C-alpha cells in the first residue's frame, strides 16, 4: 500500500468510525463550510473533536438517493418527480409516465462519482440524460444486473439492482444549504452559501464571507425571519425568497422528524420557471434514535456492505478489510489507527482495521478473533498486532506480534 493509498484508507477509517457523542457523519462539505464561517466570524460553532465526549462508535445508516428523496417528498420538500425501477421494462414505463421534456436515469448505488463510472456491460456513466423514453429502457438494460465501478467502489464495482427515473430540470442558479447538529451551540445550526453545486470546501477556503450560518433555538425552531434572512443570503429575491424560506422550514421539519444529525442539500437550485428545488441531498441519522425510527432504518441497504463488516457490526465491532497481510486486533479507534500507521511506517501493510471499542465484553473478543480467522485472505496473514489494555485500570499496555509459531511480547508503559 503506497503512501497516497494509505492516506485514503485513513480518511476511510475516519468516515466509518465516529467516536463522539454527536454523530460525526457530517460530510466534509459541511465541516468545510463551518470552518470558513469560523474564519469569517472568528467564532467557533462546529464540534471541536478534541473536546468531544467519547461514546461507543457505531455503523451508521446509508440510504440510496431515491430513498432520501422519498423522505423529503413526504415532508413537502420540493424535489424532481421520479420513479424507481428494478427492470428495464419498468424503467421504460416510468419514463413514459413522467411525460417530461427531458429525463435523467441514475444508477442507484451507495457511492459517489456515478456519472464518470463504467459498467462491466461496456456502458460508460451511471447517470444519463435523454428526451426519448425508449432510450431509457435501452440504458436501463445495460445498467441493471451489471457492476458499476467508480472511484469510490471496490475495483470490481457494485452490482446495480435499482435505477431512478426522474424528470430533468434546468437549473438557472445553484446554492448550498445544510442543517447540522452543533455541540458549541447546543443544538442545530443552518449553514448556507449562494455558491452551490461545487465543492463547498473550495468556497470556504477562497470566499469565507460567502458562508452564512443561523443558530436554531431547539425549542422555538426556525423562525420566519431566520428562514427569510438565510434565503436572502443564498441570493433568492422577490417571490423566490419566500419560496426558499418555506423550503428551509420544511427541511428543518424533516430534520426533526427523522432524528437527523445532518440534512445537506447541494444544490438547492432555482429553475428558469421560478421554482426552488432540492436537486440532491444527503441525510445522516442519529443511530441512537433507531428504536423510534424503525421505518427509516428498515430502508438500510446492507447488500453493498462487506459481509465481514456487516457481521462485525452485529457485535458492535468496527472492522474494515484492507489489502495487506498484517492483521490488527486493537482496543480503541485512535490506537487502531496509530497501529496501522506504525505498520505502514515500517514498510508493512495492514490486513484490516479492527477496533473493539471501550467496554468490550468477552463474547466480542471471541467474535473478533473469529472475524480475523475467517478472513478469506487468512492464508496471506503473516502477523497479528494484538493491542489491548491488560485491565480497564491498568497502566500497562501489552503489544504482541505473532509471526507464524513465534510469539514475541513486549510490555510498554502507557505514557498517557
């Protein structure tokens, strides 16, 4: 694993394992927007990770694009008209029912970069525009049942089982809008920018004055003047300002309704016909609310998840398979990352990331060992880093390196 690949892996690990009581699934875009806002206002309003309160990290819910749009639609948020199809004939019929001037066909997988992806059927691109419903059926026939490979999928791609057939709308102007939880403000915050449809990190870095925020009182909710002020900051004028303000309030209603930690819309667009539409959205949920959001969590698509990761999640273990041959069995996400770093620093390649988390039980340790020994790459495993505290109150950490039949143990005092 080269340096750049490992850097990407570390980013992936951060993405998989939030370790703070506030769900850190918030996208980098929102965090960048917040950083830009802090620069512009000299006030911190996003979570400072160093001050976060640790809790048991968990795998969080991932929804397909059409599922997020459905939730928004049910809350009265303006989205494109769309249908979902599992077969080419259903896609063709959906395109006819839309009766739209132009149609967009999107492959539904839990990965970005679909537009530039490639199918093993030979079709290029997981997003296509057409004005002919018949073409929708032809394209769907080359998508469904085939693997789509993008920069964010495994090298063999992900099999497409569903496509979304939607009305294509022209966008005359794009803005960015998000609602996310903020520990510093003890509640939700709105973040917006009149420059949307692009990497919000770039906007935050180059034009921090174009990042706006509104702190929401959790008891009073979004006030009319707040929504109108944010709409004006996003550049909506005249009747569109009130229309955008209405969409902002509906998005906040959705935020509360589904126990979200973030609702990010990019772009929140304006059409030539004078409509304000949420064209693309990402919703992150509070996993602790699963008990009362059963309908939402039932939509979780586990088919694209790695089977080993899925099995690990059943036991509250955090596992990611990597391409090396040195297995890691570690207590604590930070220590696990440090272990992977040490292996990489000395020219090795981690075979996995495995964090048992705080308060681990005997059965979890047993299941963790089963995961490692059941790894299909086990014939390539040459070593195992085993890093666990001797006891919860111990000041010693035992690091064991298993090499074939040899066991080397080194006791090191925990400096912290």
